[in-house]
C-alpha cells in the first residue's frame, strides 16, 4: 500500500477483497472503456495491474458525465468504496476480478491522443515501438521484463553484499586500448587533439582495485563497444562485474554458481548443486561451439582418421594441410527428397562450408551417397559404426580449417535441433566451459590476439608455449553457458609483471606501445599484487533469457535499434559548428 501522502492510496493491482467497504483512491491510465446499456465500465491500469471502475447515471450523474468523456490512455484519479462484484461478473483472469468501485469522485488528470500503435499487439514493427518507446513501456510484456530486471539486480546486490563484496564505481572516460572491439572515442575540449574512450569493460580498473586492497569488488557496470549489432548486442550494455583477491578458478566458479542459483529462483528454477564442467576442446569437438546447448544430443564426431586412408583426395588434402573433419548423424530424414538435401547443402555453404557431404542409410539396409565410391567397404562400415547409424538416418560431414568446420557443424547441429523439435523450451542447460586458448591468430591483424583479454593468466603448464607454440597455449579462463548462450566469462588474472610483459610480447606489442597503453598498470604491479580472478555476467542477456525474449532490446528501458540509432531521440545527430570548433574538430563527408 502507498503512503497517505501519495495522490493514490493503492496501486490498481494491489486492491484486495480485504478492502471491501473501505474508501480507496486509485490513479492510472484508462485501459479500456465499455458502455453496456447505460452502465459504463472502465479499466484503470498502473504498473501493479488493472482495476475496474463502474458508473451508473442513476447513482452519480456527475461522475457518469466524466465517464462518458473517457478514452483509452487518459490518465485519471478516482475515489470510492470497494464493493464485491456480483458473482456472475467475476473475472478470474484478474487478481482484482472479484471487486470494483463505483467512484464518488473522478478527475481527468491528462487526456491522450490516439496512439500510433495498439498496446499489447505483437505484430507492431519494432522501429515504430522504439520511436515511441515511452508508450511501448506501457505494454505488459515490456513492463514485466523491466520488473524482472529490477528483481534480478536487487538479488545480485543482496547476494554480493552478504558475501562481503564492495560496490565501487570506475571511470567512464578512460584511455583507449588496442585490444577488443572498437572504442567509442570522446574528444577533449581542454586537451585539444586528445581523446578519451568509453570503457568496453572496467577490466583494468577492477584489477587495480585488487592492487589497492579492496579484495572483493563488484559493479553493475555500463560498458560501450562500437561493434556490429545483432539481437543480443547493443552499443551500450550492462554487465555484473566481479573481482576477488586471493582466489583460484574454482573459488570464482563457486561464487558465481551461488549467485546464479539465487537469480534462477526468481523464475522458479532450482539449479543443480554442482554444474557440469567441460573443456573448450571438448565443447568444440562435440558441439562445434564454445557455448554449447546441452538440452539435446546430436553430438559431432570425428571421421578424419578413417578418411585419411580413403581415396577421397580433396578431404585428404584438407587433412594434410591441418584441416579437420566433423560429422553429425541426423535421425529419421533419409526419406528427404533430392531438393531437400540440396537445400541443406546450400544452408551449410551459407554458414561458410565449401561443400557438405552426406551418406543416407535407407530403410532397406543399404547406404546411398556419391562419396561411397571413394571409400572401401570397411571404411564405409567404420563410419556407420562410429555414427551408430540406423535405417532412416543421414550422416553429414564437412572438412575444412578447424574454425570453419566447427562453426558450420555447430550451426548445423542447432538448425536440426530446432527443426526436429529436439529442444525443450522449458529445459535448462547450465555448464562451465574451461581451458580456453590463450591466443588466436587474426588474419586481419596478421598476428596473434587474445581470446579473452591480455590480462588473462596462461595455464602454467603451457606458459613456455607463448613464445614457441602460442596456438596451443591454454589460459585459465572460464565461461558460464546457459541454453547455448554465454551468460558471462572471466579468468584468473596475471599478477606478475614478468608474465604480463611476456604476454604483451606474444601479442606483438612493442615495449613502447606497451608502456604507452598499459604503463600505469605495469607500474602498479611492481608494488605488491595479490593473486586475483574475476568474471563479468551480461546482465541484459541474463534478463532476456530468463524473460524468454529473443532480444536484449526488450529488457533495456531505452535501447538502440539494429542500426545503433535511438529513434525516439533521433541520435546520433550532427553537432553544431560551435561545438565542433570548441573541440577542435572538423567533419568531412566522403562521397563514394
């Protein structure tokens, strides 16, 4: 119940049968108006729910006159005695469906024009909804997403506070760094020609907080990345940032599991006592993804050792050049037509494959495939046995560079998981993926780059591989994965200046560049740095997944669209000439 100093005594959805006979005041938006033969019924809505008002011209003509003026989305305030509805008019779909009020006074606080789109219509174009986001927020679906977000953040803060974490804010205007996505740059007026960057994460600062002795830090942190967008990306987003001193990998994993256990209880899911843990290599080999969805099977398997001895020269050449083969068995589709198989080949090519091979196991017990001419009977039988193929099954396989093969087959697996209805939408698959590679080679940069970030501790068993075999150097890094989505990731951090310098060298950063970009951090490590580790959860993604919505835009109050524009405020926008002069900038337009 609201305080007596409020304009209303109750939220619309908070009135109960216990208030029968009592006077209340409610206020909100007109949700619906129904005139049934002279008696007018009005639904009033606020964030707590809906309540019904009734007006009879015989009982109160003045109130009835105002009721006749009401239209959808008018803002009104009404006062009256709560009464029980006649039993035959109960609305079981509303928590307040057994009570109503005949107001003794009503006031129109604000009128409303006809809305540009009907509320709670799933078919409304997203750009139109985002242009009028303040109206979109009135929709029950969007409001419920924001309510869930609030509960999740509240739960996170309470949990971390109970575990002796300190919430600390870190700077928004920082120095640009060479790793990760593109930075958003902010020109400095007082330092002409120089720029701040908006933080892609608080990574450096949270590590410096550990140097400073904070020991347990967290922040609901705003982060910014200038990258290509999709449903689960925004140029500005929020992460739950966590860092701990004097811990190892398992300590962080235990802490995060405990945190997520409390969060998942908000949607009535009790997490297992201990989550499964798989290595990055196992995830890629079996599922073609470092964020595998374990709600269904269709595991990938290797047939390279069989094909290397075959007459399949194209695949043998791929294998001899360091490529791999991965196969997948799809049950019960051997009756697909030639066109359907061709369409699957086109799909695989759209994923990045050069070709897609298949072996169909027919109901009469025979196998059918153009590739069988390259195989001996023994090799064909070995593939069938490895696939555990039965009549009606089809085995597909791709040979290419590891990155391409995994990506294609991982996406192919998800495609059939959805197409064949193998994924239970109400199931939960939570797991840890560990032992990520330390580096990956960037064709664009012509050098090795960090898989996570340059402050990740290399696996001590592989530390000498940084210089001799960086591709096979593992890191002490870990991701938490839910239903095929990365909820968050982290790592044990480097706390040794010597190891940090070796990592920078392996990344191809010169001493001058290292000092310019990270000199303050390297210097800090010289004054006693505790072992520390951390993790960041993508808050927007966590909320979106638990709200069962397909886009994080649904759980952000004022999101950008797929072109990184705010259609409501029409930003980004041009700066004035005066602003540009003050910043010592000049805009040039390149015409193609």
